[in-house]
């Protein structure tokens, strides 16, 4: 039997790298997966692939930073697959690719916090009462290693540090309801987001991840999305039953350098 047999999961950012790899992996492990993203067409492709492999998935086009959308995501998931046992708050943005804080527009800063921090808080706020009634669950928030080392911009690093803090508060407040909350902290991973950033940096004549790989990993390479998805799977499954409130770093040794 799969490691998530009989479970229902919500995964946000499921049209992209880490979220998409996780949606496919979780479905292969037996979970029914509600796949959420802004990009409806790419989502449909993910869901089709899962169905073709015999899994169960649902595409929900939504903006996770919108309260009504968050409530609709939860309602639609419950209607289709029952109360979620797993919520993977993974959608995230980095609007200020290596810009110094003096050059970051206020709108970018607000947007980074709305999508990276406020969205997972709202999801937890509205889903926790359902999970509690159903006996508990596992929540995973995608942070980054940027809260631990100076690796990114003011908007991104500060918002991802917020994700780690939110994870700890949620773990403390929800532990008595048997809801575990952990953070996945990826290092450099080759996803559509990373690819976009690579192109933009090239255009600006700045070094890309490939150029500085010996500063980003002791393994001499970036990660592929499935290497992050496997940590998310462990955190989602009962195998991590005593893990809560912690950041789990998967970075090829970046934070050691
Ligand atoms: P990605 O851009 O490939 O995937 C993210 C997905 O989130 C996209 O499909 C996007 O459409 C979706 N999204 C963005 N805003 C949304 C919104 N408001 N509502 C719904 N969906 C929305 O990126 P990825 O690299 O797979 O990133 C996944 C997570 O991992 C993000 O939180 C990112 O910050 C984090 N992360 C990535 C890396 C990396 O190197 N790729 C490193 C550290 C952390």
C-alpha cells in the first residue's frame, strides 16, 4: 500500500516545480490530491497525468492570497475528497530577484508577504477546525534556506523567515489537536521559477545559479523538484509522526558553505 493511502491532500502551487512533483508523488502514494494554482491550464495537465497513472486529483484554479478563494479551495476539496489530512502550502513568489532593498517597489514587498506568509496563515486558519474534527493532520509550509543564510532579497528572505515563524506558532497552537506543522526549506532547485530567474539574471548580466554553483551546493549541482517532494512526502506521512514545528533543510549543503 502507498504511504498516503486513504488520505486527502491540498497542494498549492501545484502547476509548478516542487508542487507539481509533490502532487504526482503524493497521488502515486495513494492520496487524493486537490491541486491548486493560478495557472489553470498547467494544473489540468498535472491532473491529467495523475489520472492517467490511476490516481485521483482535482484541479482548483485559485489565488491563495485571496480569503474567499482559500475558503472555496477547502470547501471544494471536502466536497470531492473529504476533509484534508494533509495541506502543503507551497505556492510562493520571489518578485525581486537579487534586487537590493533600496530598489524594491513597495507593491512587490506587499505581494511577497501576501502570497508567502499571509496565504499559508489563512489556509491554516480555515482548515485547522476541519482537520481537528477529523482527528488531526499534517501541514507543510514551503519556506526556504534564506531565513538561515543571506541568500536572497529583503522581500523574499523576510517573508520566508515569516513562514518559519508561522510554522512554529501553528505547531504550538495546534499540537493538542494532533495537527503537526513543519516547514520544508529547499536550497537551489531547478523549477520554472528558478528558470525564469536564471533568464532574468542573464539579461541583467548577473551571474546565474550555474555560474556560482560551488557557492550554492557542496554536491556541485542544483536539486531537481522530486528531491524536495520526497521530504514533503515524509512530512505528510505518518512516518514523521514526532516531527512538528521544525524547518527541514534540503539544500545540498548550501548552509554549510
Ligand atoms: P514555481 O514558480 O515553479 O511554482 C510555484 C507555483 O506557485 C507556480 O505554479 C505559481 O503559479 C504558483 N503561485 C504563485 N502565486 C500564487 C497564488 N497567489 N495563488 C496560487 N498559486 C500561486 O516555483 P518552485 O520553485 O516550485 O517554488 C515552490 C516553492 O518553493 C515556493 O514557495 C518557493 O519560494 C520555494 N522555494 C524554491 C526554491 C527553488 O530554488 N526553486 C528554493 C527555495 C524555496
